[in-house]
């Protein structure tokens, strides 16, 4: 996984956690849901890039 892609996914995860926490504090279900969605998106990006890394290792 490229360092840039990993940084973007980690940033998206942190952004999602912050938004979810804000939603919990304010009681806004929309913020909570959007925060969780961003975290899921980041997890998917990490998983996709991990698969790419495994394929690359297998080829090398």
C-alpha cells in the first residue's frame, strides 16, 4: 500500500471518528451515521490496498 493511500485512509478514519463523537455529543443521528460511514470507507480502502500488497508480494 502506498504511504499516500494509507495516510488518506487513516485521515478519513480519524475524520469519521471525530464526526461520530460530535454526533454522540450533540445527539445528531446524521453526524453519527456519516461518521460511521467514513470509518467504514477507510476500512475498505485499507483492505483493498492490503490485498494489492499481497498480490504484489506473491508476484515478486
